[in-house]
C-alpha cells in the first residue's frame, strides 16, 4: 500500500502540470504524476490524494492480460464451451422475469433483449461473478504497463470523477482484471457517459442493480451505433461453388445479391439490409450473415470469436436453432498458428502480434496469401496452407 503525504498534497496544489504521466518507470513516480495531472484537470488536491492513497501495482493483472489462450479456440469449440444448457435456460428465465425491463430498454434504446442477455451471461453469469480485482489497482497497473496505456489512462480519470460523485470506492470497488465494473462489465468512462439509474434510487450501481446494469448497457450499445429494429446475425447455407473472396466482413452486399449467389437463410428469409457472409472456420464450417448491428459488438469486445459467439447466443435466446457446425478442415494448434504467423510476417503481411490467435490481422493476411496462391479465399488457416508456405 502506498500513502500520499501532506507534502504531496501541497505539491499537487502548487500549480498545473501540463505533461501526461509517461508509462513505465517507477510505479510510485507514475502515480505521483497521475495525481498532478488530475489536479491540473481541475480536481481538488485533497480528493485526488485520497483517491490514490491505497493504489498498488497488481502483478496478477499483468499475468491475466498476457494469459488469454481461450481465444485460440475455434468458434465451434468456444461456442460449445460458453453456451451451456444452464446458461440458455437461465437466460430465458431472466427474459421472462424481467420482461417489463427489457420492454423498456427496447422502447428507449432499440436494443433487443437477447443481445443484453448474451452479454450479461458471458460477462458475469448474470451477475453471479463480477471479478475480484481491485478496479483502481487494475487500471493504474495497466496504464503504467507500456502495452496499451492509451486505453487505460483515461479510465483512471473517469474513475476519479465517479469517486467525486460518490459512485466509486478506490479501496473496495472490484471487477474484471481490465477494469470493467458491474453485471455487464463497463469501464468507468462508459459508466460516466452511459450510466442509467434504472431502478430510480438516485445512483448508478452496476454491481448490485440489474436494472441499472441492463439499462446502461442498452444506452451504451445505442451510443455505439446500434440500429433499432434491425437484426445482427443470421445463420445461412452457402453453395459449394460460390466466390469465396466475397466472404468476410470486408464485403457488404444487399440480401438480393447474396440470394442471387445461392446464399439461403437456414430458417426464414434473409433480411433486407446490407450484410456480410462470415465463415469462422472456412468454407466447410458454419456460415452466418452479419448485418450492420453485428459490427457494434466489436465496440464491446475485439475478439472475433467472442463477438460471433455472443451474437449467435443472442439469436439462440430469441429462438434460433443450434447452428450447423458443418465439416470444416481441421484448424491449427497454437504452435502451428504461431508458425503460420511468422511465415506470413516474413512475407510482409501485418499479422500483428505472434500470439497463436486468429485475430483480424492474421485472418486478413490468410485471405491475401490464399488469393496469391490460387486457393479458396475463405480466411481459414489450414495445415495445407501452412505447408505450402
């Protein structure tokens, strides 16, 4: 634990400090610089001193940040892991129990109940486990770390504003390792901008109030561009001989054009909105049509596998059938994926970090090299592709 002194309070009050606190270096010096910057932003020096008085660097946060191997799983495996019968049944029960609340959210923000139920389920098991990392420690630790400081520094000052309002306790507020708080896991700045007092008690309490959490989640999705009354994902059947280069999120076409290519809805009809055909495991695996609202999911989480699983689960909660897994070519192991990434990187493709995860950069690079080699451009890395490289 690190306590601020009376001398430090005096230093904070002595004048503005224009420069932002750089990442890295001594943790105590980094926190001192954050405090000076907070005062420079107009916060009361004594309030700032109390806010930072108990902050500590948390090595478990850094370990969690570097340990995200679950996203090495393919979509089918990941979906089967996350979408249990218990989660599905609980989600449907919550939809009935809170029907009036979901009606209100849909009326005010246009967000379908299945979408919020999916996030609620995946983020915290419907509020059952919201994380036990000290939120301020997590945010300051990640801002001090030089991997992505620009993402976490603003959240520290948002948490300070929440503290000034009486809605954040630096010593006791806990959540996920990356600083998210509450039943649908929102970062402090998102709470400031989109927090809603859903239960009318005068506070936004995302940890204890499902009404506050779900209303806030609905407002945030609307602010991110959610389009009321439109679908987000639909399972489709694709013909074996279609132009695979047209698949992927890079291409959006009207439903009529997809139908002309032989794309069919597995149930019902295609919705009349621009959409992309996505093949999470290549041309032999499951296939979906992703509508504009699907892209909003990426504002909540950047992992394609997580986003697709959440979007699919939302459709299941609203009555869609279990997806057809198809018969995809076997995927690569983590080590094989790293080998593929190194080979792509050596050829000049931007795969991002060599981490064994099929992220957006790697998937785009796979599509590009498939086109170069005259292979079907479906974005699915296989042992055949690895061998040819």
